[in-house]
C-alpha cells in the first residue's frame, strides 16, 4: 500500500494563499478578445473599478502544484490598484518558481511583464515562515486588461486538498476550478489512513462540482462580488466555496467521534500525572486552599511560563544552546519552563487534575477567521485548546494558553466557539460550544477632565481604564511592537474619538505586562466650541460625538456580528470660563432592549458640568431579522451622543 502524509499546517495556508506561480506550465496566453477591450462598465456591478473576466485554478495533488490564471479588466482610475499583486506563501513547504503576465491596452497594445518579484518575510513562527512575493504589472491604464498566471509547488511527501474560495471583491464573469486528487492512501492527522476524497460546498445556485474520471471541477458564470460590511461575521464563511478533504469515515458523526478519540488520547498522554507535577504543585498550593483558590494559583503559575506562541521562533542552534527539546508531556514543559499556548493549557490541565479537581480540554475553531463546520471532515479547522474546570458542579471556561488572559474568561476568539470537548469519562470527545461571557468581561471606562478657555479650546486630562477583553486585545497587539509603537497606537485611538485637530500625548507608562486593568493617561487639547453669535455650542458628549454612524444602510445582507459583549462608561467634567453660562441642557435619555441599554445624564454646579454616558451591549451576533431593532437602538444612542449644549456668552468673550 502506497501512502503519503497530509500536512495540517500546509492545508491552513490554502484558505488565503492559493494564488501562486508557474514552473513547467506554458506562459502562453489566449488570443486577445477585441470585445473585452471595448468594455467600459459592467452592469452586474455598477460603478465597479474593475472586474474579473476569467479566473481559473488547477490543484493537482498528483504532481503537487497549484496554478492560477487571472484576467482583470480595469474600468476606472481606482481600478489601477489591481496592477499591484502580492502572493503570500510558507516557504518551509512551498516554492514559487516563476511569474508570467502582461498588460493589454484598450488599443490592443501588449506590454509583457519582465520584472522580478520582490520578496520579503511577513510572519515567522514555529515551523512557519510566511513570505510575500509582490510585483506590479507594467503601464496599467484605465481600459487595460491585466493578465497573469502562476504556479506553486509543494513538497512531494504531503497532499493538500484545496479550499476554494469562489468569490472575490470583484464581480467575476467566468470561474473555472479543477482538482486532481491523489489516488494513494493518505496519512491523516493522528496517524489515521484516508481512503478517497469528498467535499462540502456553498455555491451561487447550489451548483455542485462535477466528478470526472480523475478530477473534480466546477464552472461558474456571473459570480457576484462579495461586498464587505461593518460588523459582519468572518468573510470566508460567507463567501461561496468548495472545501475538499480526504476521507477516513463514512459520515461526519463517525469522523468526529473517531477524531475525538485520537485527540483525547493525545491530551491524556501529555497531561498525565507525574511526580514532577506533584512536586511543583506542592510549591504552589496549600492543602487548606479551597478548590477555586488552588485553580487560581495554578492559573497564575502557568501564566508565568515562557509562552513561545508570542515570541519569535528560535533556530535549531538557539534551542540547542539553551538545552531545549520538544516537550512530550507536561513534565517536560515544567522542567524547561517554556511551551506554546496549547502545551501551557495542557500543563494547567495536568496540575489542576493533580490537585484533585475535575478538568477537561476543549479544542475550538478561532472565530476571528471562521466557524467550526462539522460537515467538513478536516480536523485542522480546530486550532486552539482551552480548559474547562468544574467548581461547585459548574463549568468554568479558562484560557491559560493565551498570554495576559485574566482568570475567569476566554479570549474572545475562542469564546462562543464550537469544537470538540473531552467527555466526562475522558475516553473521547463530543462537539460542544464554549461560553460567550458577558458585557462585564469587556469594560472601557473613560474619565475626561477639561477646562474651556475663551478661544474655544478644551485643555485637560483623559484617563482610560481598559478591563477584560479590552485590555487583553491591546496587550496582545502591544507584543508585536515597541514602546513607541504602543504609545502611537493609544494616542491615535484617542484622536479618533475627539473633535478634529485634537492634540493628544500619553502621560504615563501603562502596564502591558500583567493581566489586570490597563490604564492609560493622556494630556489633551481640542477645539470644541462653535460660535453662534452671542451663543456658543458645545458637544454634549466630547468622547462620543465624533463617532460615525454604525448602521447607516436601510437593509442588511449578513448578520450583525460584534466580537464580544461590552460596556462603555464615560464621565466628562467640564469647567466653563467665567464669560460662559449654560443656557440649556438636554434632557437625560434612556434606551433599552432585552440585550442592550444606553443612558446619559447632565449635572451643573455653578461653572462645573458633569456629563455621564453608559452603553451596554450584551450580545454578539444578530440575525438580519433583528437588524432594524438594532439599528434603531444605535440611532437613538447616536442622536443623544451628538446633542449640543447651548451656552450664553457674557462680556466680550466669544468662541470659535
């Protein structure tokens, strides 16, 4: 029996990097079509800057390559941006051999691409190094046709069933995809053998791929453009697609039952009890601690282990110099004081169990990119492990493998996410969903104290306290930059909410190294007053008035999708100059739904104003049937946020 291995990490790459170039494939292009040269617009997408005349891909698991052919018509000046092409790939597995292309002007003039792609590293990690090859098509003008083809080859010892994304941000006139699967037996994840292939699909008119003798193909015409919208689920799960996989089971239920057993075995072997774990545990917890106290102490301990997921990858030479080897179990991780996020999660699991407390692992699909699809029999769609501890008979979901994640919550990407959870008998796993969390897990509290001067400027301080998800996402972003980058990110965030031309400078050093509240303090100066003769207008909510309308469109095609529930709280203290007096204050407002609430209030004492605002959203996904209700809620909050305070000018002062 011949057998080839199937590489999981390589398959994940295909979701965003199937576009690659040629080696051994002719660079010949089809004859120029005079009718295409005359096209100036496309009825299927009015106002489009460009559209795809033809998009063809071949995925060959027999010869180990993928190839792509694209023909794009440029309709407007903005469409010229499609001359810039980027090809991301993992150079540990893939090899881009050549690129061929040409530009065809509206008069039929052909200009071949004769340049050399520019290459740079964009991501480095364990067993991965993503590069991008970029190039620019020559002399692209309005009316031009951009035409190119390319191919990528991958290692002979792996097979990659493709994941076709059939929609682009441009309308496609013609689409043709071909998959030539291997007829060998396939070594899948967990050492399982795959026999044959299958697919799941979502297409414009429910058009299923056609199976031939040695290939599967699909041809589509008039594929609409995929239009991005604010606050929508990950685009990849909404676009038309065909996802292939090599089979090891007759049904998805059988597949996930079997995969659950293999994954459960991996977890149990890694998290098995040992004297090393017991010895380390004795240094952390006390026999008199309650179960929750023990779990909290263990959580804090593993959070201090070196988490390699958030560090640059080490070379083999560096690992050797440090005496580091691949960890086979939790004891190895404890001995070396280092591990990736899933290894640290399993160490936590092992230590909690050693303390006599029931604990289980769960592996989920990260919902920032996709959702778990049971019909897709591919274990590699599951990408992160979390822990479940039972305290007082209740499940407590924890995320020890995500750096800086506070005890008691999951990083939002892994909350309300589906995947496999270990069964109570620890002999298998079943499909389950993790906890979402609530609005109290993501707090932003802003306190603004300003004095207005006679020139209409507000000068003062702003303190922002980020908690839970809000602090975590900023800390994880901060890991990827330096101190100057962190400062700029925070200052730019504040500038975006203040009136135009605001001056903002960070005045403290926020603690990016812990999992507690992240507190940032700023000095600000901003023009806020608008003159109206002997009266002056002042935005009632200085921290919210500049925010754009959330849902301006009358209709919604896709569900509304927030990353997580959240709370915003603002206290704004304003000191007026002697020559300004409040003539009128808006009435307090309140708007509530079963899953959301908004309220504000206004108080005055002599020349002091206090404006308070609070917004709570306790949901994260809303079907289109609820769009109108949600839209009306945010319209009401915006109407209140954009109110003006009417001030009266006394003496010779005036605003600007």
